C-alpha cells in the first residue's frame, strides 16, 4: 500500500463511508479494505432485502415491508456501516498525524466519535429488531417507523445523541 502524501479530511472520509460503506476507505487510499467493506455491504443489503423494504416504506405499504426483510442478515448492516464510518474517520486522522510528523499536516487529534458510533450501532440494532410498536399504528405520522430500516435509523440517532450527551455529562462531572 502506498503511503498517503495529502491531508485527509476526517469528515469527508466519514461522509463518503456513509454514502456507501467502503467509499471512505477509498478516499483514504485503503483500496483493499474499501473493496472488502463494499462487498460486505452489498452482500448484506442483498441478502437482507433492505432496499426492497425501503421501497415499500416509500409506497406506504408497511405490511409488505415487514415480510420482505431477512432479519438474520439485516442485523449485520448497522455494525458494518458504523464500523466503516469509524474506521474511515479515524484512519484519516491517523494519516494526518503521520503527515504532521513529517511537518506536512495539522496536529494529531485522538480517535473520535467512538462512543457516538457505538451508540449508533446499538440503537440501529435495537430499532431494526424491535420495530413493531402498537402506537405506530395509532399515529399516522409515525407509521414510517413501522418499517425496520426507518426505525433502525431513528433509534440509532437517538442512541448516538444519548451517548454524546452522556459523555458530556461525565466529562463535566469529572472536572
């Protein structure tokens, strides 16, 4: 693998990985890892039929959305996605640190977003598996959460924000 010579934006690496797992690794120059993560994402997405469930959600056909998903495969998706986000972000920071050692780049920052992305994984797994709540049927505005994929993203964001706020609380308490 060739050593990177340019500064890498950790946020850009994170966003590329969010667009499609593996793209953040391509951005960072980790091509083998990028192909591996992209193959994992495509395999899990195909085997779990997540895209078909999303199409049904847009058509407001929530019952079919429940029946098409293969939950055994779908439970892997949040872990692969969030690990790709975390790895791309922190690899970009590592590249920048190595360049800084040569006098080329900004100063080193320690690994970040670990807690937030861990909360995202846990929340997405909970939301994906436990998506059918009785009150979703009663409130029309919440019906889109009846689809496991949508519920996973909402629960993932809730858990990520919860972890972020908890971290702030404990840091303030420690001081």
